[in-house]
C-alpha cells in the first residue's frame, strides 16, 4: 500500500469513528482541544472490552496454582487502584521530576512549539520565486512534523512553486531528523510552519508532567502533578500489598488507569494524546530469575495482541539496542503495530516490556538514584553531600521464607496503552469488500472485523417484518440475550441488507433474523459477519449458541 493509500485509509477510519460514534474530538462544540479525545457509545464499549480482556487474561482468569505455558514457575497476579495525584516526593525519587523531559524547539515567528525528535527535514537547493522575481540559489533544510509529503509541501511553499513543479525540487541527501542538525546550522533551517529560515530556537528541556495545586493556599509548596504513568502507584504500595495479601514472589501487581503527559506535539489521532489510559503490570521476582521472566513476559504480551486478532504481519516485537536502554534496564522490548498513519515499514509502540532491575523500589527506599563513576547505581547527592531527593526511608525489601534470604526484588514491567491498543484494533479491523445490496447491485461493504471478544456489540436481532408475530419473537430473543449479559442490538428499520451493512460497519459478529420459519418451525437464521454463512438454530438455543461462539 502506498503512502497515499495508507493516509486515505486512515482518513476513512477516522471518519468512520466519528460517524458511528467510536471516537469524537474532545469539547468539539467549542472547537476541540488538541491532544484530548472522547469515546462515543461504541468506542466506550470497545475500549471497555479491551480493558476487560486485559484484566481477565492477566488477573481474573490467571491460575496461580500452576506455571502457565512458557513460564519458569507458578505466580500470583493481583490488582490495585491508586490515585492520579500522588505525594510529589514520588516523582522526585522516581526521576520524573528531573528527567521526564522531551527536548523541544520553538518557532519565534509561527509561535509554535515542536518536539525536537518529531521534526524531520531534508536539505534542498533552489531559487525562490516571488512577484519580484527569482533569488540566487539558497541551500536550506526544509522541515515538517511528518514525512516526505509534508516536507515537499513545505519546500514548494518556501520556493514559491506550484504543486505541479514538485519534480523540479533539487533535494540533497535523504530525510533526516532535526536532531541530526547541529545548532550552528539552524540559521538554514525552515521550521515546519515558518516561511523563512532561521526562526527555530535551540532545543530546550520541557517537562511533560501536568502541574496542579493542592488546597486553597496555592503556594509553590502546594504544587503537585498528574501522574504520567500508573506504575509508581504500584511501587509505593508494594509493601502494603505483600504485607496485607498473603502473596509471595513471583508476583504481578496490576493497574489500569488514566495517565497524563503534556505532549508537545500530540498527533496521529488518539495515538499520542495528553490524557490516556494505561494498563500496567509490575512483576516482582528474585534477581537471579529476572532475565527468564523478562523473556516470558515479552513473548506472552506479544501473543496477547495476536490472540485478539492482530495479524502477525502488522505486529513486531522490537528488542532495544543496548544504547537505547534506560540506564537501569537490562533489557527492553517494544511491541509495535504498523499503524496506517505511518509509512510502510514503520511501526508505532503499543506496549513496552522493560526489565527495570531493582531501580524503582531502591529509589523509593533510598532517594533518587543515578549511575555512579563505577557504573553502579548510587544515590544522587546535592551540593551539601546529602541525597538530592530523600527516599521514604522504608524498607521495601522482601524476605523469602523458603530460602531465608532478604533482597530487593527485580521488576519486569509490561506497560501497555489502552487507547493505543484500541486504535490498533480499530485499524486492524477495518476491511472493505464488494457485496450485493438488496437490489442485487455490487456495492462497497465496510466491515469492522473485530475479534468477537472486543466487538462493541456481539449480536443484532432483526424481525424480518413488523407484523406476523415477528417483532414479538424477536423481542423474546433480544431479551434472552440481554438477560445473559450479552451486549445485543435490536433493529427493525429498513431492508434486511441495509440492516446487515449497518451492523457490519460497527463490527457486530452475528445477526439473528426472525422470519416466517421462526413462527412455523421455531428456527432463526444466524448470519456470520466474516464468512457470511447463515445457519438455522432453534429459538430456544440462540442464547446458548451465541455464548458458545463467544467462548470459542
Ligand atoms: P512514546 O515513545 O510513544 O512517547 P513511551 O515510550 O514514552 O511512548 P511509555 O512511557 O513506555 O511510553 O508508556 C507505556 C505505554 O503507554 C506506551 O506503550 C503507550 O501505549 C502508552 N502511552 C504513552 N504515551 C502515550 C500518549 N501520549 N498517548 C497515548 N498512549 C500513550
């Protein structure tokens, strides 16, 4: 698929999301808000199903009595729900207060701010055309927050050329990130929204945590932060959970909840939002076994997406190079999806699985850590030789009563984004084919091929006509499915083909039609969204049949 096809596909997906009530721009009637998104009725069901599938697979259906396939041992999994605003000391010790920064550059003229590593560009030489004539050739680095199509548009605008002259542009080298351009050369850089070169500032640090104030006084001492990740709520409760729950290591503590990051350049629909939801596991284990657990979680989390319908072709497990790793990490892998808003061959992160060693628990015991001269972690000191940020001073070590050993557990962290997963499932589900309409004419049919477990609506019930006892029987079937807790729709409007299409477009796996046969022989027709196969089932068996298919 070419870049244009991919971006056209993305446009279709975004428009379907709005038209059918999956995702809306936040506060849309006031013009929206960059980086914030709302979920409509179907999107809410879909995202809830994604979250529920994660919670069921990781916690409620987890069997702690035996080692699951591929796991080094049996283990326990429990959940917590912690606050969004935590004691600010948490963020000082975790490193977020000092280090949770992105480099940004400002455009002095366009009054815009960009994430340094999101700006791409390409060197180009050309004469600028205007009403006054042509300039001498200039060599500039033309940029965009995006890729080649956007950079080309920016270059055409800069040189005063019409779109049809795009092939006259004299490019030099390939597209590279602005991060590769030395600051001394910024006078030749044309910012993504600038009309002249040299308007970008040097890159500066920008902390991504949203600030807020606790209490009525509103002094600087009352400053607090909206959590940028749910993980820290788990670490600070590690001891509480172990002391209160009769759990033993290896142990996973899980949390689902909102996180907030003041992203400099939110973009790509919900992919990079400022408010989003995370599904995080902190898996605590013995240091000597941590490498094995890391491999286990990396593979298991990758398989989770495949099991819910993501094609292996579109999902990669990317092991970080040693130089990419955070200083405390012995291994990190990203699970990445080929989102259609990216170029072919590019992938966007759905989940990071990180081996974090004992970094987090130690930081909350001793204070903020840094790498010492000997390469080991040590407490960072201030100019008076005291810890820069004091830890809790609490003992967060674990005593293994079988080996009689006390140690600070190592942590494996599979950290997923609920919104990114939902978006990946939406992109993966989108499918177009040709099918005959009610008059027998071939028409494009849009089908969202969601895995039945995450489909917002599982089944739809159609009375063929609004008479002859069809509606009465249809309501009976509908209510029986509802009573079984199955999310089911009822549609009596329009030709049957139109009703099928409406359900196909929102990904309902099964449509159940009540017709003359139902009244005469007591059977209904169940039609499958993907195979289009139709089977007859007895009215009294419909609910059990749908339940069976859902559990398949
Ligand atoms: P990125 O490099 O894309 O900014 P990250 O590596 O900072 O992501 P993590 O800190 O590892 O992300 O967060 C874990 C998960 O949380 C990500 O894999 C992603 O699914 C989700 N996530 C992080 N930032 C955002 C965001 N701005 N919008 C939506 N989801 C996000």
